[in-house]
C-alpha cells in the first residue's frame, strides 16, 4: 500500500520538478553550510567570545535593517511573471521585472540611509563600543545589495535553479577562504569584518551577473530598466501585493537578526554569539524545507488553485519534509555537541543545550513550509500578513520576557514558541482557503484583460 502511494506520488511530473529543483538548491546549500561552518569556526577561535559576538551583531544589524525595508520582489516576479512567460507576453514580463528593479533600488537606498542614521543609538543599545562605529557604517553600504531580490525572481521564472545553486556557493566560499586567511594571518577583528563584507558583496553581485546573462540569452536585457508608477498602472493590484508581502516578510525575515540583537542587548555580545551558533545549526537543519519551498512556490503558481492538485502536492511535500526533519533531528541530537566542540571549541559547547531545545520545533517548522505558498497561490496575501505579524509579535514579547527570567535558555524557549505560533496562525487561513477553493478566481493571467 505504501509502495503504491509512493509510486503515485513520484509519477506526478510537477512533484518531480519540485524535488529536482530542490536538489539543485540543496547541492549549493550543503557546500555553503560546510564553508560557512569553517568561517564561523575561524572567527570563533580567532577572537574572544565578546569580539565574535560583536562581529555577529554588526552583520545582524545590516541584515536586520535590510530585512525590514526589503520588498519580496522575487515573489512578485514569480506571481506575475510566470503566467506572462507561459503565454509569451514579454511586454508584461518586462513591466514586472522593471517594477521589481525600481522597488529594490528605492528600498535599498532608504534602508542604507536609515541604518546609518540610527547607528549612534544602535551601538549604545547593543553594547558595541563606539570604536567599531566606522566598521558598522561600512557594513551598512551593503544594504542595497542585500535587499535586491529581483535577480532571484528572474532565475526562478526561467527555471534556472542550477544557477541559483551555483551562486549560493560564492558568499560562503569567499567567507571561508577569507576567514582562514584572517585566522592564520592574525588579522584580528578588522580582518574578519572585511572578510564578511567582501563575501556578502561578491555573492550579491554574482546573482545580478547570472540574472543578466539569463535575460541576455532570452533577448530581454531591457527588462532590467527600473520603473515604478508606469509598470504599476499596467499590472493589476501590484502595489497591494508588494506592500503586503513586504510587510509580512519584513516582520518575519527579521526574526534571526533581530533575535540576535535582542539577546545581545539583554545578555551581552558573548550570549549573542552563543545564540547565533545555535540558530545557525537550527537553520542548517531546517534547510531542506526552505529549499522545497523555493522550488514549490513557482510550480504551484502554474496550477489552478480551485483544483485539488496543488493542495495534494502540498500534503506530499509536507510529509516528505517531516520525514527529513525527523532524520535531521536524530543526527543533530547525536552529533551536534561534538561538532560544536570540534568546530568552535569547548567554550562554545553551551550552545548545544540551546540547540537541543530549539530543535524541538524542527518537525513543526519543516512540515509547515507549504502553508505560506498556498496562501499566496489562493490570493490570501493579507491572511499571510496577519499570521506573520501576530506570530512575530508574540515571539518578540516572549523573547524579551523569557530572556529576562531564564537568560539564554529563555531565548530557546521563545524560539520554539514562535515557530509553533507561526504554524498555527498560518494553518487556520490555509485550511479555510482550501474549503473555499472552488470559489477562488485564478488571477495569474495578469494583463489578459488589459
């Protein structure tokens, strides 16, 4: 019976495409994770715990500001550009990509300026010495490239997940090599900050190069000409979609960086470093779900939400992800402590206790990955926004309260509660959308009525 069900699952061409694209991304992420561990190990061993935490806070500050102002333009491109490409409407595709480039430029520059203006206050709140202020100003220059999601959307629309997988190796490779040089060369804190800066910049620029190459191959280089109000008038509900997804993802994408900042502000840079190590291992453990989501979303956008097909795909993908989560959980429980000891040193082993607590939520987090994509497919972006906002607000409150009472252990408890809250708040509107799926109007044919 089980064998028959599995055979039926894998006979679905869309499901096989999802797994194929996820495997492309996994190849890049696996190599990137290993290289990333090398970089963190060198930084952890090459500096004191306080300086290591300071490096994490500088990186988290720029990432956090970028996450707040970032528009999810890759989702906009997939949502609007995929159906346009399917019907050969290249004019609409150019509007979609041009609008996305304009949003990326505007939000990136706003984020950079705001991040720099807030720095004098931020360094005091985070407990970072003012002698590190010039390095933080330098790192804020990366915010415009950090916020740009247009090239990712272009590559996904053209089904070039192999190119995305290649790009995913650039930043961790350069960071790993640079960290080794900084460690053995004795370049200290400034050397590690420079390594993180160069690696992030090179990875972001590489993504743009790959997107330009793909557009040139399709003779659509003009698609990167930025525009805002003109394309928006020709794209139905474009502003509503980008603002909704921006707010939703700004709230939740800031989870990691803002968590590090809160822990650092309440417990100090050393505690922020331990929390970052545990969170890095948790993120690595949950990567299979992230990769499945990135390949799942573009594929279901080609399907009719009123049919049962995308919903069945979601169940199959969630079940597969849950099984992978269980296996990963076993591996982390058995091998997490010796790996942390080997990579970072005995003084960071305390992060394993925190990691064990956080992995309680791993199966829930990985099994729930299709929920957000289903809501976007069903045109329920605002439901996803409410779910993200409510769960993030609950997590932030719990993080502050539990850290106050339980210290670093409380940060782990808050992390678990946040994952559970997000899943519950996403599940309810997704179930409702499924019940009403026959009433859904498929809006992917953008511009057809224009």
